[in-house]
C-alpha cells in the first residue's frame, strides 16, 4: 500500500511541477514564435489548401508568403515583410 501511495504522490508532484514550468514559460513569454516561422506556416498552409482545391492563385500567395519569410530571416521590418510578401 505504501508504494502505491508514493507513486500517486510522485505522479501528482510531477503534474504540479509541469504546471509550474508551463506557467513560468507562459508568463516569461518563452513560447513566442519568430516572424519567419509564422510566415513559413502561412506558406505551408496555403500550399496544402492549394493542393486540395487545385487552384493556382493560392500557390502565388504561398510564394509571396515565402518571400515574406525570407525577408523575416533577413531581419527586415514588418512593413518591409508585408511589402515583400
């Protein structure tokens, strides 16, 4: 009985520690994404939707989003990224 009780305590303690770590990362803002990552996610989503629909214009938008991602990698300002993309 004692070992089962200890396992439960360790499990709840592990959950408690995980919650504290998650709270700390959310408060400190460590879960933020780079602008280039967001651009690449947009480009990938547009390509995926384009493959499902078979249209051509979404592919052009995906190419523009890729250009915005490259501009973000070059550390251009956000307005420059929008103009590029």
